[in-house]
C-alpha cells in the first residue's frame, strides 16, 4: 500500500501537516509520500493538472521519477494507495478516487468541496474583479510572500468539480467547526450522502494546526481499521 499526501492551495510538499504526517508514520513503517501539486505553476494552477499528477503517481513504475519530496519511495504496490489530502488537496484526492479502484481509502482534512461555488459567494465583487483582470492576489504560504493566481484556475475547477465527488471507498474527514474558509457544513452534507464516510468535528479553524495530534491519532486508527 502506498500513502500519498496532497497539500492544499498556496501550500506545498513541505507543509507543516505534511511533514507531521511523514514524521509520525515513518516509525510505524508507513512511508508518507508528499506530492508537489503546484502545477503547472502556482500562477497558472489547475485542478485538472493536480488530478493528473496523482494519477501519474498511481501509474508510476519502479525507478521512474516521481513528485515526492523527501526520502525515496519503494516500488508501487498492486494493493493500491491511501490518499491523504488537505483542503484543495482533499478535493483533489476525492476527485481522483471517483471510479478508481486503486484508491483504497481517503483521509480528507477540511476538504475544499464545491470550491468555485464557495469562492463566488464569498468573494462577491472581488470575484468580478478577478474575472475582469484575469488575476487575483493571494499569499503564497510556501514563501510567505504575495503571489497571484489567474482566473483560469477557477474556470478549470468549474469544469472538473461538479457536485460532490461520488467516492465509494472508506473515507475519514477531519474538519474544524470554526473553519471560515471551507464551512464544515460541506463535509456534513458529504457524509450524509455517503454512508462509508465518517466526519470528526474538531474545535479548530481551517488550518487545523491546533489539532495535529488528533489528526495523526484519528488517521492511525482509521488506517488500522481499513487494513484489518
């Protein structure tokens, strides 16, 4: 079994949560592969390209170059993969899992369900400015500096992200009740529609940095349950 970690929007493979997952699970013999989903570039980020990066990893043969940052991974296992995704990475993981039997389980951290619909509602007039100018200023958390993303990102996401992903594999969602970026109601709605999914509600915000210990413990218990 392979374990792939998918970081969130404006983040990267060296994110705090990604490194925490790697450090926690390595002594248990579970190598966490941290993928780089800033593709094809951060300015021209595309959800469809992110999905293709993960699919390429599922298809990778021994010895081929992969996108992981960190220690070298071993040979792919026919048993499949577990995808662990944060925010936009969670949405990516869920979209990859649709109709993909090699994805055996999902761990989604504040998954960015219904991305474009939420952003359009939240941004208001700023959405129109983004569409008119073609660019939106954001903070790149990997550098701590201002950056920009083109409007093609949401145009691409709107084509890909329609409704909830129809995943059928065991799914654990961990979401903060005080999340003002991705309201927890989206995860509650998802779980109501997917009997194989379970939601753990946390007293935290979107980044979940105050709940890392709980994220790791809940994920470990979930993986042990899935592998029984």
